[in-house]
C-alpha cells in the first residue's frame, strides 16, 4: 500500500482517456472504472504528471488534497467528471494522505478518500476458490464488510455478476446513483469489488447492475448480505457479525462428541413470529431477546431437547413462513439484529438446548430484488423453465450443476454453523431436488444425461453438503425432509447414501394421522396402517414429525382431526403423543400441539395460550412434558432407535380389539419398557400381554391418568407377571386397559 499511485495504475495505459470512454463513464456504461478513475501517471507537455480523475455528479467543485496542498480539479466532461494534475513527485503517497475535497451543489463541503486509489483486495486464490465452488467461507469475501485499509475505515463490497456490463454500489450515501461508485471487474471470475472509504456499519445499499444483454440498469439486494431492511423495504444493510461474546463453549465442545443417534432428540418446532405476540402493543412480534427470555424457560419446562426454527433467513413475504428465502446469509430483521439472534442461540446452548434451522436450498422466489436473473441472465437458476421453475410454488430452482451456485449454497449452510453456532439444518423439500420430474407432467421436464429422472447435479450437491458440514462441524445434525422412497437418504456417502444424519418419516406421519382420523369403530379395518411403519422403520434414521405442514391449509389442528366427542378427542390426542414417544425414531412436534391448540396455525397471530385455562388443555400440556421427561430418562425409548434390537412386537395382530403391544429395549437388553396401546374407547379388563420375565411391572406411564384430564382407569401402579405363556413369551400381565390410552410398564 505504500506506493499508492504505482499500485493503482498498474496495467493502465499512459495515453489519455478518449472522449468516448469518458462519455460512457458519465452514462454509467463503462465496465472498467479503475481504468479511468483514481490516480494515473500520464504524459502532459512532455512531462510525467499524476492525474487524479473522479466522477462526482452532484459536485460544484472538486480539489485534490495532498499533504495539506489543494490541487483544483477541472470539470472535463458533463456528468461530473473532474480531473486534477499533480506533480509526479506524489507517485509514492500512501492512501491516508490523499483526499478529495468536494463542494456539493447545496454548498456543503466534505473531504473523503478516493475509492479509486485503492488496489483490489480479493486475491487470485480467493477468485480461484470462488470459481470452483470450494470457498467454504466465501461469505467473508463476498458481500459487504467493514474494513480498515491503509489506515482508512470503510466498507469492502464484492458481488458475483459475470454477465454484467457494469455494477455499482448505491445507497443514500450516493443518492442511489450508479454513476458514483462503479465497481472493479475481476475479469473472468465474474466478481466485482470496491472499497468505499468512510462508509460505516448500518448503511443501506443495493447493487445497481447494467447487464450486457439489457439497456436499463436494475437494482439487486446483496446475496451475501448479513442483514436486510424490514419488509416491504428490500435494501441490504452493512452489518458486522464479529464482536459477540459467546458463552456456550461447554456446549460446543460437548456437541462435537455427542452420539446423537443414540441420544434423545425431541424437537419443538417454532415459528418465531407467531409463538407468542404482544397483544397490548399492536399484536407485535417478540424480538429475539424477548423470545430468549420467554421461549427458553418454556422449552425447559416442557422437556424438549431441541428447538427447530422455521426459516429465520430473510424473506419478503410473511405468509411464506420463511421458505421463500431471499437472504441466505441474513437472519430476518423482523425480530431484531444479527447479534440479537446470536444471543438467542447462545442462551439456548447455556441451557443445554440445541437449535436447528430449517434451510431451503430447493428453491427461491422470483422477487425482483432477489437472486432471479441476478445479472440480467439466469445466473443462480436454470434458464429453461422445465429445469428452473417449480410448478407447485411458482419459485425458481437453483442450478446445482454450476460450481459458483453450489459454492454459494454450501457457504450458506456452513455460515449458520460458523457464525451463529447452529446445531444443524433441516433441509426442506429434498424430494423436489432429487427428481427432475417432481410434480411435472410428461414434456415438462428434461431427462438427465442417461435418460433418467434423477437430478444428478442435485444428488452430488447434497452428498457434498453433508460431507463438508460433518467434516467442519462434527456433531451437527443434517435432517432431510424427503417424502419419497429414495434409498439411503440417511446413510453415509461412502456407502452410497446421501449422507444426512436423519430423515423425516412422512409415511409414518401420514399413516398414523389417517388412522387416528377414523372413528374407533372402523379402526380395526385400518389396523395395518399402524403396523406398516415397522416394515421399514430401520431402513433410515427416522424422525417422527408432527409438523406445521399437518395443521394448515384446511387440514385442521391435531385435536380437531380426532374423532368423537370432546372427551374422546382429548383422549385420542393424548394417545397419539404417547404412541409417538414409544415408537422408534426421534421426535418433532409443532408449537401449539403440546397444549391442543384448537384452531389451525396462522402465522399472523399468537398461539391460543388462553386455552390453558381449561383442564383438558392443561392435561395435554402436562402429558407432553412428562412424556419428554420419560423419553429422556429411559434409555430404552431412545438409545436403539434405528435397529431391530431396540424393538420387539408382543402382539401386532389384535385388530379386532385395536390394541398394539410391543417392547422397546436399550443397548442393555435387560433395560426395556413394555408398551400397550388401546385405540378404542372401550375399557378392557384382564387384557393379557406377554412379557419376557417374571416380577413386578410398574406402570410407568398412563395417558388416561386424572392428572392429564383422563378417566384414571389403570392398574393401581403396577402388575405382577404371571407364569402364563402368551404370544411366545413365558410370562404375561393381566391388564386393565383404559379407553383410548397407552400404558408404559417397566420391570422393577
């Protein structure tokens, strides 16, 4: 940085700029502003001089200030192009000594460093890694970053727009005029960069892009922005993520050693904008810090191990719930600043609660300020709508075969782990990524190179995603929402799998809710829906989800899906949750379900917390909390979720009585729980269930307990096994089965 003029003028011809070039610069059509602007060595009157050229459309006059001396600049081109000649002795000046004194058209006078006196900051190695899609921390290079260069504070901007003729940074600081801060092209890399001195954190900006293929410039938000304006505004905000004092070191160290597949995972799925609102203040959202103060104690009280947040990445439309993401590196400003979100995650970790984020690499919205046709071409998406547009959602599909796009998405995934200490990602709509013909009819899709329907580029991307995240962040969870029979989704890539840690069991969810929707008198005809899941339960590492998707768009709330009168509805819901807890697989329940919210979920209103004034709703909430406690405490309910050794049918064939009984075992096979579920409203006396050993079996849990607003029909605390062989087991228990209820027993 010492020889400023020499560095800045490297490769710049000494011939004067042509009138055509200056006119193009004044019209903001010149793609190489550093060729013309800033300091250059020129020949004038047979002598070398230092020429400083600047474009200031709103200036009345400009002077160059060097070591206290002022050199007036001449307006040489309409549109605000000024030139000043300095003695060649000044070729060795440093950046801090070179400033522009500008008298503006309103009479104000300011002095600023010249942005075009600074050399490029991105290295050739950076550009190489960005080009091959392997710059895992590209978010530290692209986007907007507050930096100090040669003693000068400012903001470094960088953006990928390979088909742009010209890119400028615009904002209030330059009257949103693309002529003022055109960026430097880094050649074939397609990257543009500019260090804008004396800009600060908090400024709002966009990129003004003039495409090679279009006549009119357009504005785009920064794909790598760390913060954005609150909708309906769409500007990016310069934000610094460094400086937050994390206090979760113990959690982070322990996480890397966790054996999550053998540990309890009970996730509380939350939409931050509607979990709880402040009704007395215009129904406003809670902010991130208020959420931390209220949500974390509640999650601890309820016994959940994790919070799974619906996307907090910035999105323009509230009704998309975050799944139509614009800002893949920006925590939404709806609830506060980036460091406020860090505070929420940090507080969770200090209370031993994991935080998962939903993440949407399957598609993105076509909003004009977003990624769509970013540089005037189909840059992030496919050009052909048969590949690049989702027919279901009206959104665009990423081009997973383009290395820069893969790098963008991989960096986004790692970013939330690197900067926000996120414990894992639930990858949304994986099925739509895997299949080229997803939700498309004949003629609406293009086969792969082998004539098949598999999206080979997306498959390769998903495998690399899971490899990189596990390598760089041991202990994080990568969870797939994948609704088809694609094999080995949650198997390692070296075994031919996609490499996810866990997969949502959509089949279990559909079959189970379909069964529970049946009136009890008809359930015996649908008994196989409750047993079918065990035919494939151990083919993947499954999560059993009762998510937001099941209680919107006319599907009704969980309690409202249940048949029968009011008592039966609540008994059915308690039975559902008790069965969920005992079935092999990790658990997920959407907010509101834990206290039997009656209405469908609506993103624009708070949950119906007032329902907790009623004992039936209190009972469901108590039941969920107790189930989470038992689930975490009893190794047999979580330790062997993904192998047959952890499960044994006692009787899966009693369709006439609609009763299921089975055993869940821990790694130590002597540690087990007997589960019996009665799916009818008929209380059954002396119902015999086989058990493997003699002794006293304590009634560990009864979903019909009065404490949960049930009828309190049960077994008086436990039953002694009798030497009566039953269902292939040497002993059996004569049980009283409560109506629409499930029981857990443990041998003492």
